[in-house]
């Protein structure tokens, strides 16, 4: 049985590292894994989407609408934008941070209000967490991705040690301790 995880965010938030971490962990646990990155205008704060598919045998790296078991979102509007990709019983793990897209910055649009409530009203299981505050508590606002991975870790049956080994393998050595702390804060939330 293949499982599908989408990681969505805005360029520069660390979604590529998050997908590498998840891919590494799943490979070391014996799964066949396909990871595919789709970059929008990521250099300019646009959408970045990563597909992580794993199971006994995975043939395609792409996740279509209605196929995602979990969507991990670095930002509220991105979560709302991609919720059509969720399976009926899927869930969204989302950072409550808001990053204004260009139409909001230029004044051409307003950032939608109450997105978590709207997603829940649409029947979506939403696990919303303030990852930025937790990342700052860990020592770096850039560790939002590891707070999200900590929160996502509840969707798996892997020990914290297995996650820590993956962090040590994927994260540059000088950032390992901050990233482990951010992961732990997300997992404990």
C-alpha cells in the first residue's frame, strides 16, 4: 500500500530539507521511496510543492488530486490552496504562520481570514501549530521545517531515535542540535 505525503510551502522555508529528511528516514526504514519537487517561483516567495510517496513498491513520484494521505504545509494559504489533493480521510499538518503572497503585498487582494476554521468547515482534519514560535524557542526561526516534521512524526510508528538519526544524516553538523530541539518541540506539542 503506497502512502502519499505532500509538503507545500513558500520558497525559502525549508521544505526541500524536510522532504530530504523524510525520504532518508523512509529509505532507512526499508520503504521504496519516490521524492519529487515542483518549484513555482520559489526564488521569489512562490509556491514550492514536494511529493513524498512510499510503500513496498512505488512507480510514480506524482500525487494527483484526492490522493494525499497527509499534507504538510509551511503556511496557511498554501494549506488551503492544496487541500483538494487530500484523500477524504486525509489530514493537514499546518504551520499557522501567514506569509503574504504578492497580490496581498501590492494591495490587489486581502489575505483570507479564518483559514483553519474554513478548512475544518470543509470537513478537513487540520492539525494547526505555531511552528515559528517553537522554532524560535529552539534557537532559530529557520527551524520551522523541523517543528513541522516533529508534528508529522505522530503519523508514523518510528521512534524519536530513528528521526534523530535521519536529522544527523541530512542536516549540516553545525545545525543538528537546533534542528533536533525544534523537532522535539514539534513532537511534544
